[in-house]
């Protein structure tokens, strides 16, 4: 299930501010404990669904069996806000090992020293992140050469489609370019009065998973320049992305009509998700959706494919946006060597990674796990495994200000989508100014 959610600006700013107010940890590792001594580690994670909790508990039980001297106290359902508060404040009740669903916060975790530098541990264990982990996942778990996290499973985004609706509309295969996609969306859309009986695709930024960063990979957006400055006004891919999305919104009846329909749709995480009910024929989503759709016992067959790409980038078809769970050691933990044993097991033991990926229907984050014959071979799921391995699949760049720059662009994209801002050049120039100002204050 995805955890890299786009939060409201207020919530995101509050989370980031907790780490921004001070340097929360020492730059020294302080790893002096004996990993073979009898000890108890506290592990905080955010999973809360019963199946997910059961899966991580099974992995921890396997670790404890392999390391009988280490007991692990598990605390489930922990939010990023609570993690940030604990890493900043310290104390004996805090975690030794944390997992977070917010890959956007890696830059903040690393620059604030909230999480320990893992490079010495990796080097001692002779683990090369660049060859051990999926390359794009290895990249999004470090910031400016500092590695304070490692990946613990990943999420890959692609396009789900209703095969029955495709057949009825005479569409023989999922679209590969956005010109093909736009035609398919219109063919699949059935209006009903001032609303829709079936919408081909929900392009609005308030729709489920339809965010600027999820679209951005398809267009090859470069959010920041080589100096870390916001680059949206200079990057033609940003304008192309916003113009494409705006045109599709307008072609489907405009923002107000789409938004009214959106507010009538079922919950993203429930059985009444609009893709499950047939109200939306194509859905941008991650690998978890296939399992959720299967559990809902749909009355139609589904397929999955990569998200289309611009027509002039057809050679790059197959790529997608990536995110995932990150794993790190609290810098204020007095048990870092023992904590490393847990981090190493969860993130690099092939059987542990495969078992966990199969159990919660996420994409493995190590190269060896992706090759494992034990990995789920469902063809819909395998589409996302292939997307994760595409050389141009990526996550948005890390930033000292976490994912705030994405929220700023999302807010401005919504203004353009609604038509309240019409001068795109001026809007993107203001976007860059705001992002650079925010990053300067955070850094």
C-alpha cells in the first residue's frame, strides 16, 4: 500500500518544522554497543492494516530466531509526525530503528542528523548500495552523498485498466503515448446528465494518486537545477505536463464538473474505489491496487501497464514513478550496532525481502529479491516489478526541505488547472521564487 501521500501544506510544513528547528543529532555514529550482547531494540513502523502488521511481525520473528540475543519491541501505526518528534527529542522511550513511508523526507532526515549515517555499517558489512538495491531506490534513500536510510520495499506507479470497458470501446491495447491515452480516455467516457456514468480517467490533481510528481516522471521533469535551485520555469517538461493535464481536464468538461464527480466517489482504500466500481475505467496507481482489486472480487477483468509518455519520448515507455518505505537508525540510539543487525536483515536478506513483498504486495527493493523464484508471479503485479527496474523510473529529487517543493508546485498546478491562474510562465517563475525561499530558510 502506498505511503508517499501528498499531505496538505499545513501538515507537511508542521512535520518538516519539527526537524528544521535544530540539528537533532550528532554527526558521530557513536556505535559502541556489543551487537552480540543480550539487548532489546524498539522498532517503530507505520503499518496498521492487520495483514501488513502480521507480515512485519513475521519478519521480526524470523530476525529474532536468527539473532537470539536481540529482542525487538514493535510499535505499529506510528505517524511521521511522531517519528520526527521522537528523533528530535530523544529519550529512553524513543525508537532505535524506524521505518517511514515518506521518501520525500530523506533529505531532511540526513541533513538534520536525525538518522545515523549508515555508510560505516554498510562498508563494514561489505554491502554496496548501488549494486545491492534497485538503483533508483538506492538513489532516493540518500541525500547529496550521505546515506542515512536504506529502502525497505518499494512502490511503482503504473496504469490499471478495465479490460471489459476497453473491449466495449474497441480499444485493443493500453495506450503507450499521451496522444493515444487522451483518445482512449474520451472513448471510455460516458456522460450522464451533468456528470458521468463512466469516466475514462480522472486527471484532476485532487484525484487519487494524480499528483504532479506521479505525472512528472512520465514527462521527464527536472524539478531542481544542478545547484539545487527550483527549475520549473526553465524546464519545458514542466510546462508540457501542466498544459497536457489542463487540456485533458477541459476536454472532459472542466475542473468543476470533474471535481463534483470526484466528491461523489468512494474511499481510496475501500471496496468502493471508483476503479473497483467501474466508475473510472483507467486508474494511475501502484502495485498494491491489484491485490485490493482482487480482494474486492470485481465483476470485470483488469490489466496493468506503464503510464504513457509524451509522443516525443516514446522510446522511454515502460518507466514509472517510484517511492517506498525507508529504514534507518535513530541517531540518539545507544544500540546502533544491534540496530544495524535489524536494519541489515530487513533490507538485505533475500528471503526476508521476498516474503515481506509477497505478503503486502509491494515491490522488492533488492536486485537479488527481484530475481527470486519465490516472488509473486501474477502478471498484473509483474508489470510493476518491470516498471521498478526500468532505467528511467525515478523518484523526485531529495531536498533539504523534504517534499515541500512538490507541495508548492502541486498548489500552483491546481490554480492553473482551475483557471484561476492563466499566465503559466509567470506562475512557474513565482513557484521557483517560493521554493528557493523556502529551501533557503530550511537550510
